[in-house]
């Protein structure tokens, strides 16, 4: 499993936001049945995707608790805004 807890959580939150806004579209009274059908179909797919992500997160937690998987910390190594990594314009590389 290549996903991290943070990645899965982020994707679940994004899915929930898409579901929320799709439900808002279904409540609109100024759209036709085609629009509502499109939103209903999307809602079913979004819910399935969210449920798949939740299942994957649950499996990851179980694997970590059982010792089958160990969480890794992925460090951020940013080079911008760090004067140690600035290349001087007049230097020859």
C-alpha cells in the first residue's frame, strides 16, 4: 500500500466536499431533469470512491496496529527561500 494516512485523509475530505456540492446541485430548482440525472450519477460514483478510500484507510490502520505495516515519515526538502541553495548569477557552474 503506497498511500499514506495524510494522502488518504486528504482524498476523503475532497470526496466529501464534492458530494456536498453535488447534493446542492440536486436541490436546485432552476435546472432540468438532465442536470439532476447527471448529478445523481456523479453522486453514486463519488460515494463509491469515498467508500473505497475509507476502506483503504481502515485497512491501513489495521495493518499498522497489527504490526504488518509501519508508517514512514516523508520529509519535505524545500530549496526555495533558503539562501544556502541560491546560485549566484556570476558563478561558473
